[in-house]
C-alpha cells in the first residue's frame, strides 16, 4: 500500500514537471516564432516582454489572439513597414538637410528643391552677382524659385516683396519668401523651407541655411510673401 502511495506521488510530481516544462517551451515557441506544442493552452492577448519592457505594439507577440486583436496588430505592422519603406527610399540629400533643419527625413519630399540648394551650397555672396562665382540674395531667390517652381520674380528684394502675396509668419509654407531689413527698408531675402529654416545667400556665409529664430534674423525680419507668376 505504501509503495502504491509513493508511486502515485512520484507520478504527480513528474507530471507537474512535465507540464511546467511544456508551458515554458510553448512561451519560447511564441517568442521565437516556432511551432507551439499542442498540449498547452494560453490566455488570449498575453504580451511577451523583453528586458522587462513590453514590446512595441507593432511587434507584440500573442498566443492565439482574438480575431479583433489580430486585425489591429496587422494594421500596425503594415504601417510600420510602410514607414520603414519610405525612409529606405529617401536620398542622401534628404538625410543631409533633415539633419540641418532637425526634421523627419520623410517630410522633405521636394527632392528637386534640395538638389538645387545643394548645387549652390557654399557659393560666396557677391553684391550684384548672379553666377557660381558669386551671387547676392535676390538673385539666388529668383534663381531657386524659377528652377523649382517655374515662377519668375523681379531682380531686387524690394521688387520681390512688392510682387508677392503677403502671408503671416504662422502660415509660412515651403517656397515662400522671407524679407529682412538689414540696411534700411527691404534689403535681404531668403526662401522659406520648413521648421523655421530658410535658405539664402548670406553676406558672411554665402548660400546657406539659417533659422528665423536666430536673434539677428528675428530682429531684422519684416515680413513674408508667397511668389505668384507675374502677368506678361
């Protein structure tokens, strides 16, 4: 009788051990995306954690998820893959200027704009100049606007200001012109990009990108305008 009792206890212990091992194995099976053991059942919607932190929604592994949960997870995975695909197709110019202006690279979709900027990048400032040997602010603005947006502008900053539709600072869009009073009246112009940044031919830095939040440009800023095609 005693022998039968010990045999029963031993069977119970080994059976419990077997169940525990199978359960752990099944969790690992879910985590590493290998087939689960059929003998183990799990609560639906369990989140697997790595390093003490729950994985991102798009990466959450679940055992036997409910149909609704599966649909939400699938949608997020597609979104994540789409974002990764968008970033992978970005050019080196987009990455370069995204870093300069501290914006997400996929937001810089006008590749032609940044190709023109990069072509002129670093060209020295020269009053009255219109070429790669030297160019002033208004000549650079009209060159850029013509090449990218196919809009013709007057030659001087003052005339460009008069030819634009005025826009508020809060409504600035890519391709708008920003004007400054650097030596009396409208005397400097740049082309707005995004996130408070604009490109211009600077007296000291040549063709470069600056921020409207910089103290100098913030104090000198006098208005902005949207270029419109002039009637012939």
